[in-house]
């Protein structure tokens, strides 16, 4: 029954023993260890500030253009950008056939 009571926080005497062992193992390198820990903390804080700045400076993307704002298709365009389907070409002129033009010629 006494065993679980021994698992508490170390008392002042135990802390002194742990400090002595730490000095014994890291005595000559203790300034180097402290310096590297300090550099790690500084780099972590810089990274956190960069993330905060990115969050605060975020601008939402602009909405997609409407049909009236879209540019006209170039002459050598082979696919419709909205549907992804290939455009039909006039075999004599090599130009794309408009759907409106095709409907008008089919009615005649």
C-alpha cells in the first residue's frame, strides 16, 4: 500500500540530487545546451508569429467571372472552357463553328 504514495513529486532533497546529476553529466556543455534550447524557443516563436500574420492577412479568393466578363475564345481554341467538350470546326475555313451559326444553317 505504500508504493503508490512514493510516486508523487520529488521533494527538495530529490531536486538537489537531480541538479547535481545534471551538472555532473552536462557540466561543461551546460552553456551550449542552454543556448540551443534558447535558439529553439526563439525559432518557434518566429514561426508562430508568421502563422498569425498569414491568418490575419488572408484575403478570400475573388468569385469566378460571369458570362459577360469572360473573354472571347481565341481563333485556335479547340475546347470549350465551360464544358470541356471539343469545338466543331468548319472543314473549309478551319474556324470554330458557333452553336448559333450551326443552328441557323441547319434550319435552312
